[in-house]
């Protein structure tokens, strides 16, 4: 799914440049914040013409978000504000980080590191010789190659030249979605390497042009648990060995130092969960996480924490499953965030009138 998001974001960069607001996080971000709804409500609040993209990735942890912002994207591709929508499990250093480990073990990631090291060495040699090499310097900060995640290599290969042929946004949107559906179909048939797949998306779902996954299904506990087992938090791999110190915290602070230097604020939103999900074990972990984030929000510059975790514990019609919002819940969250007086949304500077 990382490559799908890169293909979509590369197209956005080619047509409109970097976005003003980037939504990051796991599937809770992917399904839980609607860029269109957020943009519409922000415009009503006086923040007009903001560009917003959802870079949520299934299974993303703090390590994955740090990798995307600091290594995959280049400084000129970064947003003005990062909206991180997730929860405690993204910061759990006690569990195996399957998504991050798969990315750093991939050929594409190794290629990226190798290219940057070679480019850095070349730039250093040129500087010592008194020369300049702008092409190599540009490569030194290049983004993750389109060869990452072979499952949709061909999308990335074609998307760059597509806008030159098809200028219409809707036709481009249809083209991309058809190909993403094809990828999902191949995954379901087992024709793609399993180690390159994130957690599967619900059947028939499609990520839209803004990176958002709108789901219409409504969570009904009475019928849901006839199909899916009720898993206690004690046996939930996401909460396995729950602890907040470790590699996830290190990644978070590395990201925070970077965004502080770049003057990019981070707004972390603890997204809503149902009471069907929040058993005693998960409640304990979530309470520890809440204290942790509230403390950081008082000590770290450029970091805001907003807690919506237990906003709608029994509004099941806002959820697609016990721990993920559907499109109706995402709409409500997006409106709440736009109206939040503590979030300093960026403003677009309009060119002066002639």
C-alpha cells in the first residue's frame, strides 16, 4: 500500500505541488480522516484553498511514519502541517513491527539507501574537487524509487507521464482506481508475494484520489461477532508486551526533532474506539498512552495532542468494525478537527492582485 500512496502523491506533486496538510498513520488514519470533508469544513472556518492528502498506510507505526516523513519524502515534498491520526498500538515497542520490518528489508528501500550513499559520496568528491554536480545533489535527496513494492511497479512507471495525456482529474482518478482494484484482485488470488502486502482492505473497497479509504459498512456487534472472533486485548498482537519506551519512542522523537527543525507542526489525534473494543486490558494501555501524550504535548514545541478516543464508544453507526471508523465517522472527525480552536491550520497565501 505504500507504493499506492506514493503513486497517488507523486501525481499530486506533479499537478499541484506539496500539500498543505498531510494525514499520516495506520488504517485508523486511512479510514478515519476524510480530506474532502476536512477541506470543506476548513473553508467554512475561513481556511480556504487548503490542499489535503491522506497518506495513511495499513499497519503503520511510529517507525513507519518517521521513515515516510524523513526518508521517503524529500524536504520540498513535505506538508505545512502533519495530522497524525492513530492510537496507542502505533507506539507499542513491545510487539514485532511487521510493516516497518518488511519495508526496510525490501529491495526498494535498500536501493534508496544505496543511491543516497552513492550520491552523497559523489557530492563530497565533487566538493573536494571544487566542482558542483546539481544532478547528483538532487539524487542525494531523492524520494523512494518507484521500484519499491513490486506489486504495483507498473503503476508508478506509468503515472508520471499520464497527466501529459489526460489532463482531466476525474479521468485520472478512474484510471488509478481501476489499477488499484486490479492489484487488490491479484492479492486476493495470492498472485503477489505475501511479504510485500500490508493488511488486506475490505472487499470491494478502493482508496480515492486523495488517499482516503471510505467505507460505508456500519459496525453491528450482534452480527459482527457471528463472523469474527472476539479477541481480548490480552491476546491482541497489537498490544503484545505493551510498552511505550523503545524503538517506537525513538522513532517518534527522531521525527519530532526533524519536524521542529523544519517548522512543521504535528497534530496527533487519538482516534475514536468502541466500547466493544476497549476491554480492561486495552483500556489500561490506552490510559497509559493518554498520559504519555498529554505530557509530551506540554513539553514539546510544535506538537499538539487531541484525544477523541472515547468520543463515541457506542455510536456503532460511525464505525466499520470495533476499532475503525467508517466514512460517516470520518466525516464527523474531520469536522471536529476543522473546528478545533487549538489547531493552528496553515493559511494559503494568495498571489497579489495585478
